[in-house]
C-alpha cells in the first residue's frame, strides 16, 4: 500500500529572525522629518507682581508694528497693507536721522512686533517674514554699494561689518489683547 503524501511543510524556524532583521533595517535607514517652524525664542511670561520696566529707548528709534485679533496690521498706529511693510521698515532702518519721526541711525533702529492673542499664526508668519525681508534687502543693498557684491557672497569679515551696520533688532512683546476682535 502506498501512503499518500501530505502537503510539504515550510520551515519557519528563522522567520522571526528575518522579520526582526527587516524591522531593524527599516528603523535604521528611515529618516523622520521634523517640523522646523520659526527659530524664534519667545519671551517668558512676566511676573504680574513686577511692574514693567520704564523704557529708556528713544521712541523715534522704535518702529511699532501691531497685529490685532482680526489680523489687521497697524504700523505706528496707522492701518497698513502687508505689501507696504517691507518698504516702511526699510525706510525706518535707513533713515540715518533725516526724518525726525524715524530712527536716528541704523544701529539704533528697532522694530517692535506685538501681536494680539487672537492673531492667526499665518498672519504672524507673514508679518515676521516681511520684517526679515526688509533687513535682508537693506543688508544686501548696503553690501552692493560698499563691496560691489551681494550679501551672500561677502567674506565673513565683510558680512560681520554689514550686520554691525544693520543689526537685526526685532523685539517681540508678549501677546496681549490689542483689540479689533469686535
């Protein structure tokens, strides 16, 4: 009599080892993307028991930029379109004392950015980008006039000199209720 053969079995003794090695391989070779966002360190919450410091800074050196809860942009108390913010900031940075309402010098110029708690993150990023663009354009224009080349192509010493002439001073105050949410 002949015995019928059954289905042959597959040796699964090393399957767990293979699965473990594949898992380790994928864990080692896979990269994880991380969200970067803006690299800005926000100031800590102030102690409500300590009065705010009295500013010794000359007000003409500070360009006040406010964004309210309805994402409206106010520069020096006047409504402004976001498209005009870069030019206004550049005018403030490069004034060198000519206009008595703007900064005395580029080294003393400060941009104060203040947002309402209801300001959208998108609007904050938009405004912050325009302010950084103003600094970058002013630095680039100065580099072209002084060294005949773009800021990005300067030597380290030349770039330091340009940054000393136009230091990026963007002061960010803690978010408060500015208004405009009605």
